[in-house]
C-alpha cells in the first residue's frame, strides 16, 4: 500500500511544482515619478495553485476573524481585513479523530491555519471583497512560497521610470504553468 503524504509533504510538493508567476496586472500609482506598476493577479495564482490543490486533495478556506476596518485619507478609503486561511487535507491520514468543538469532529485529517491581512480600496462598495481577495492571494503566496517573475516596475515589456518608458523586452520563458 502506498504511503500517504503528510500535509507538509504535500505543501512541499506543490512548492516544487510551481514556477515563477508573471506579473500580468497593471496598476496606477499615486506616485508621479512612477505612474504604473505591475502586479500578480489572483487569477494567475489560482491558475498555478488550483490544479495542484486538486491533485493533492487539499482545500483552502477562509474566515474573516476581525471586523473589516475602513480608513479614509487623502487618496480615498482603504479597507483592511484579517483572514484565517485553513489548508485542509481531505484524505484520511490514519490520524485519530479530533474534537474541535461540540458537534465538530475532524476525522483523521491534517489542517493548518495562517492568519493573513488584506487591504483593498474601491469607490463602489467592493473594498471588502478586494481586501479578502488580496489576503487570499498572499495566503497562497506564503503557504506555497510562490515566486513572481519580472520586476514590479516593468509593465507589459516596458520599463517604467520617472514617468517615462523605454522599450525593454521581457523573457517569457520564465513563465511555465502547472497542469
């Protein structure tokens, strides 16, 4: 019979299988010296990690643990959240059943939880959702030690400095997606 992997071993295998994720998002900065910046979008993180979560029979769930707080400043409103992200192995690893709380029994399955903050801003009432999405993205980055390709100052193959661009090419060979 094949030995079942522990949660730590599954996390390690996912980390090994992930390549650098390209920064496909373009953001607008309030800094006049650097008007644009590149960032990794949640969709690209999910494209890398979700197939591996399925392969290793893991699920990642989140629970907001602190009431969202909104700060209003010169540049608009920013909402902050704090989320507990739990990575659970859906396979029975032969561990003893654990009583988490009355009526909630974890049956021989490993899980681990990370507390990850997130923040988001939006003028149409979606700031909380953006904050949770940011927390989710960085939870996966932290849990699986994901790497980002390119530099944040590069936007679609152009280097952005001092409010101007010069045509610097990118190397797409760094971007390899997991199946």
